[in-house]
């Protein structure tokens, strides 16, 4: 039995006017239980957070939508540009060439503690060529755009007059009004044997049974929407948020209240395991088609991971929001 509760609504449900763009839905705002004490350490502690209302894209930005932006502006993504050697002292010259991180299925079971067993830095991989220079977007125009670094998604958001959600806004929206639910849709991962998101079935990273019908990304909207009418808030691709990655225990998301929707500190977001590499990290949410029962069970609204802002990868995209104040020209 589903014992989750609807979120406490602290702001009037009706949207304050007309939607600012097509295919955006109004998220009424409220107070909810953010995070989880039952899974990965970075999700704890679970705590109450309030967010204001906002409009959100119904689905992740697609290749078609991103191409319109590139065609109109001539924008070149980070993965399509050579890296600045001053930013990466000591790096091998080949590592400075335009490239992105691509998943490669292993031939059999591997040590899951070493992600190099399935991640490969591929020259020529970018949003136009998601699997490498010989690949294309043929048949992928309705799929989420991937291989977009943080500055790329910020540039797109500015162009369309939108912004990126905070981590709290993203998680509140993903829950669809189900406060404390394990999954976007409720308490069972596969209710009635039906796949509710695009994830990995089988033994990651070598055996994908493709029981959900997709061996990679799926066209947006391929699975049922959540309670707010949002698609793919679990699985398919991870999604960028605007918040710097910090421990929940340190920040408690006091920054993400109705009065202050943005917060965090880039100085505290660096990876402590590599102190000599000063690349700040943002929070990404939602899990992807690579999340599996035996590895990375992060197809849940509470899940979160740190992503370096300079890294483009094949299972990370984004969607945008508009806050009412943003429409009036406020940042």
C-alpha cells in the first residue's frame, strides 16, 4: 500500500498567469521531505525544505531544441573546443583535444569500483556525435541532448529566457506531490511488472536485458509522467541543476527557501579526493539509463551526484524552469 503523503502546499496552486513557453507546467511549490536516510551517504540527512512555485519544462531539452539554439547563435559547446592547457597543467596533449566521456559496455563482469572499466574519453564525441566521431543524431532528434557541460546549458537557458532549477526545486518537482515516496511514481520500482523509467536491467556494465525497450537514451516522454505532468524525472539522462555540490548535512538547504532560491559555495564543491584539481562541481539529479539494481540505484528523486562543470558525458542532459520573478527581469 502506498503510504506516502501529498506535499504540504505553501503557495496557491493556480499559476500566476499564462505559461511563459510551450510544454511547461506549473509546479505549485511547497514544503517537502528532501533527501533520504536509507540509501547513499550523500543523500542524508533527510530534511524539510520549502520552495516557491515555478514553471518547468515537461521534458529534458532535446537534440532538436538544442540544434535550434546552435543554429540561431553559432554556439560551440565545450566538448567541441580544445581545452586550455593553462587550466590543466601537466595534461597530455591528446587529452586537450575536443572530446567527451562515452560509455562502453564491458565484455563481462568487471570491478565496479573502477569506473574506467566502462567510461572512455573519446576524441570527436560531442552532442552532434554522441557515441564518437562516426556517430550522428539520425533517429535521435527527440532524445535528450547529451554531452553538454554546465556552461553550455547555462548558455541555452539564457537564450530561451529560462534558468536551471536548484536541487531542491528539481527534487520537489520530481516527486510530483508524493512526499517521501521512494520513486517518482510511488513505492514500487516496477509496479505490476511495468517499467516506469529508462534504466538498466541486468548486470551492469556488461549485460543489459533491455526489458524497458531501450538500450541507450529514449525519446522524451516514452514513460508515464509524474503527478505534475513531468516526463523522465527518473532514468533516461541525469539532469544538471544550478546548485554547487555540498553535503546535505552541511547546508541543510537553508539557501533553497521561498526567499532565496539559489545558494551554495563553489569553493566547497571541489572533489576532496583530487585536491590538486580545482574544478567545481554542480549537483545532477534523476539517474540515467545506466542506473542498475547492482550499481548506482539512483533512479530515485532523493538521489544526487556531483558533476564537474567542465565535463561532458553521454548520459547527462538538462531541463529548464521559469520562476515568476524571472519573468519580471529579476535574477
